[in-house]
C-alpha cells in the first residue's frame, strides 16, 4: 500500500518495505537508497546519519555525536549505542578546565568525534552492508563540491573505504579496520588521526591521538518503563532520556482521555511532571561509568508515589524541587530553591523485517568553525554539557561522557517495536517526545497528525549547555511555559491564571520525527513536522 506522499521531499510516507524520516531530503533519500538495495534498518540508519552530517551540517557533523536505540528482529532485543565522545583523558587538561571553566566557541569544548565509530559499530553488530556501501550516498553529495570543505571530508571518508577494502578477513574485521584508520589505532596507517590531532593543537584544543585511539562505542541495555501496556525505552543517564521515563511514571495516575487533548489540565499536568523529572535530571544524572546514578530508585513505585502529590493541579510551581531517591524522601534536604528570573537533527528508520532505529545526531557546530582543517571533520560543543562543580555527578573528569540532551525514543508493545521518535531541540527534546508519545497512546494519533499538533515546553530547568560551576546560576526561567498560538486562547488564559509564565509562539516548538509500525500487517507510517523542515521517504512496494 504505497502512499502518494512518498515522492522525494515529502514530509510523510507509508510503506511495508521500509521508511526513513530525517532532516533534509537528501538524508532521507540516502537511507531509502540503502533499503532499496536490500540493506536493513541498521544499514539505512548508518547511511542516513552519514548523509545528515553533510545535508544538515551545523546541526550535526562527523565530529559530533549520535545516541542510537535499535530493536533487532534477529537478536530480539533493544539496545542503546552510546555514540558520544568523551572528555580528554589528560588530567592536566581537566585541571585546566576546573581552573578556567569550559569555554564556549573554542576547540576546548569539543569531545572526541564519535559518529564514525557509532556507524561502524551499528553495522558490525546489526547491519549487513560495508562501510563503502553506506557512505556512498554521502559521498555523492560531497562530490558536488557545494561547500569548500566537501572535498576534504570526501578524501577522509575514502581513506576509510580504502582501509576496509585492503583488509583481509570478515565483514566485521574490514569494518573495524575502517574505524581504526579514522581513530589511529594500532595496525593501520595513522594519517587521519595525525591530521586530526594537528588540527586540535592548532586550534588550542586538548584532544590528542591517545584520546582518539581509546574511543569505542558502548552497546548498553536501555532504561525502560511500562506505560499503559507499552514499554518505553530510552538511553541511560549519560543522556537526559530517563527523565521522560520519570515523567511518565508521575503521570500514570491521570485520566488524559477524560481531560481532553491540549486542555488546561492536560498541559498543566505534563508541565508540572516535567519540572519534577528535570529537577532530578539536573541533580543526579551523569556518566554511569563515573557516578552512581540511583536510576532504580528514581523509577521505583515508592519514589513515584512520594513525588506524585507534589503536582498541584491548581497552581504552577515556581520552585526547583529535586527529590531524594536514596533516602526515599519527596524533597531533597537543601536541594529545593526558588530561582530568580532567568543544533541537532533527527533520524528514524524501519525496515520490512521489523528492525527499527531511532537516533539523534548532533554537534552544534560553531558558525565560525573552519570545517576540520585537512580532514574536513568539524567539531562540536558537547563538553559544555559537563560542568566544573566539584562533586557534581556531571562534573568533568578524564574520559568522561557529558550528560547530553540527545535522546532518541523506542516504544514496544508485546515485545515488538511500534514507535520510534527523534526530536531536535536541546532541553526541549524529551518534552516534545513525551507529547508525541501521549498523542499516540492516549489519543490514538498517527504520526502525520501527531507531528503537526501544537506543542508546549518549559524552561524551568538548568541549561544543559551552561557549564557554570554555580548550578543555580545555570537555571533558565522559573515557571516558564512556551506554547503554540494554535492552542485555544481561553486555555492559555487559564494556564496563566494558574501561575504559568506564558510565552506564545507561532513557530514550531522543537523539531520531531516519528514512525509507527503496525504490529498486525507490518505497514510503517512515518512523518516529520513539515513546518520544522523534516523529510520522509520510503521503499516502493
């Protein structure tokens, strides 16, 4: 049942043979090309991500990051791939950050590039294609020479193809050799890593070849919660993802169907739950390789029951209220306070065999950044999502992952994937994902409707891109509520009466893409918000 909207440049698509929804049209077309050649969702996701780093450059780059969730039909599992680079391993570099802070707009804010190894790890574990095959659509774009850095990045990527082709062994071993060439690991030419290091040194950064060589892509168990018969999967607390799980737990007691979609009670309940969940995010989340994040307690029945009564349906909270999951107290002693006033892209893929991927590529490439010197590999800013607060779970340490905002979502029903959601928008990402999820679960909306519904968000949280050691000063705006003007004026007035600090917007709030896979007949429905420039494509049946 192919849909007439499947033409290039469409924002929605329907097919049983495979659907891709991403950023610019060329990236979606790259994924569809691989599906048409017989590749699976993992292959197509890698192709889409590599193309996005060209078509959506600025929102993401080869020097950036891509957290990824995948459901594998063959393995019958959902896994999280940590496509996130780490801080420099040098203690002297960390000492500099602790003394001077983490600068913005400076090479010192760049983590280790993670995109190449993320794509290759995805191919090794879940894919069927070579690196040469999945990078071909991106190279076709780079060969247009539309930007001055295109030829340089094309040379770098072709070096990886050369390494893959010249290496003997299995497909997985050949893929590993391509990754090793980029990261300068033993046994392969170190030219790419040497050129990257020279660029870092030239720009005053701390990253070195040993940081590149040490980089890997952990494959992890995701965080999950049950909600209304669905299992919702998120990446771990090195992202903000678990706070969506916390918000869902807080919202379990509400009858949203009785409230009505986008009613004052509906908007108020979601915003107040997100405030509580983000207060815990800001207080407890960090790289679990370095800190003990009390996730089990944060998601427990006991803690949820303690926190639910803090949602006052009559008044918007103006306080920051983290709880204490270790002592099982609804509020953390000394943790609550009343503050003063105060680039990413998207990718979801499903194939005919039932594999589903959700990924959120990013980099926030600085507008004045030269595109990577001779390698064409530009750099991102994600180290500013760490801080220099001694003892804080997200304080910078050698080799530590920043707690990032990037947060793909996968949802299963009866152990089979039904939804994939990816959102661009920094701290707004899970706020928008929560609304799309409820649009589907509570109100039965298909992706093409859900992505175009009015949305809302709050800045009642710390800025995830402010490394200020004084975390209260990183807080944005108490009680804020940004809401689309398509929400009824009487409802907006009622929300203001409850104490929400209102800002009305006509433009999209966050940038979502979403797909639904019908578990009965395998039809895949994908859509991205057309007002936010999202594009979809599919394989003809």
